[in-house]
């Protein structure tokens, strides 16, 4: 029923398209608030119209009966809002307890670290570290650990449940049990600087078998470059200190400031959802990062056109 009622707000990044039991609980209380607030609003509008019409100025009108100091009316006006506040207070606490259970001794299934302006995802117990496109298995209860590398960011994928701040020096957690495979979008929800708006999240929920396959493939080291241009690109990459900030596992590049590029070519988008991931966009980005994403921490290197082209070929074949 609510699906139909709130059709106009469903779709990407809508809390009404809940895909986890946690998001389902949040949707329930949101609907409760909407219904209660709508009833109150309609009541106030109806009474305002009724009173305006009934007691409008008339030639013959005598002063209406005064109700000032009516104990009954005051008791009603205090007790109804109070009852609503108490009702929603307990519903809220109940919902919070349901969506944020104890972490206990559970190990996180994924560790997400927010950076200005991208998301790093590591999978404990594996060598896998990726960025922005976050793969998770559907149907499994996953504990997500949320950290920040610099300023306060905020994780929010509305279909998957609650928002959670990511605070430097603190560790926060969320539980998610994604009901079915699919792509769930979200964004950073705490202003974190110039490119806050381009800090999109893309959660790719896969069947456990597909997820295991994905994880296995990502655990492998980077493929060595095969064609001439890619080999040239790899040489420039290593020489131009790209590896001080980026990791390409299986090479000497092991920096951790920027996104891990070991399997960069297998991602759909780049720059936290800003552009499609293809050689043309990598070319644009490497030619002038500040023009593409002003404020980004990627320095501008003065490369020749040929070098940029070779670098783009190299990173794109890192599938
Ligand atoms: Cu990160 Cu806003």
C-alpha cells in the first residue's frame, strides 16, 4: 500500500524503496510520522476554515461565547500532543534498537573509509581494497565498519537503512542484510568540502556465489600490461610517482592516499560516481584534474598527450 501511496518518491535514493529489514523499520516509522503529521495538518486547516467562516464579521454579530480558561479544552490540547510525543518517542527508541544492534565481538565484513572525496572499501581477511563501487553479498547479515580519513562524512544509502556519520578518530558501525541483488545508490550526507556533491556511493549487491567470484577475482594481483601502449603507460606510472599515492598490487606502487587501482578498469564509474569509467574520461582527468573535479587531492602532472594516452590505456586494462 505504501509503495503505491509514495510512488512519487520511490526510485533511486528513496527510503520508501527499502531493501533491508533495517530500512524497512525506518520506512515504517517514517510512514507513521507522515500519517500523524498529515492528520494534524488537515485538522488545523479544517478548524481554521471552520472558525474563519463561522465567526466572520457580520453586521448583527454579537461577541461569540468566550472559552478562555476552559480546563477541559486545555487538558485536551496538552494531552493529545503529549500522547503523540510519548508514542513516537517509544517507537523511535524501538526502531533505533532494532536497526543498531550491539556490535559485540562481531568482525566487520567490510571496512569503509571516507576520504575527500571518495570511498575506500576493504574486505577484512582478504587483500581486496577497492573504491566507490561497494560490492556486498545479498541475503547475508553484514557488519559494516565506517571510518573517516580526514573530515566528517556521512554514509547514506537510503534503500539499505540508516545514515551514519563517519568521524575522524572514531569507529562507527551499521548492520545491513540486503534482501535482493541489485544496485543501490547513495551519497555522502554531511557537507565535507568542495566536492561533497560528488561523493556518490554505489552498492552492488550480488548473489553470494557472484559475490565470492567477484572477491576472488579482486584478490588477484594486477594483470601485467600486455600491449606496447599499456607497457609504456605502466613505465610512466612507476616513474611519475603515481605509486606514492595509489596501489597497484603486484607492482611497486603501494601508496594509500588515493584509490587502489589494482582492478580500476573493472569499475563502472570513476571519481566517486562523477564520470563513466573509460579511457576518454581518464585522459581528461589526467590532463587537468582540477578542471574535472576542482579541489580533488590529485595533483596535476605535466604529461605529454602521448603519456596521458598511455597512462589511460594502462589503468583501463587493470581489470
Ligand atoms: Cu563526504 Cu560529504
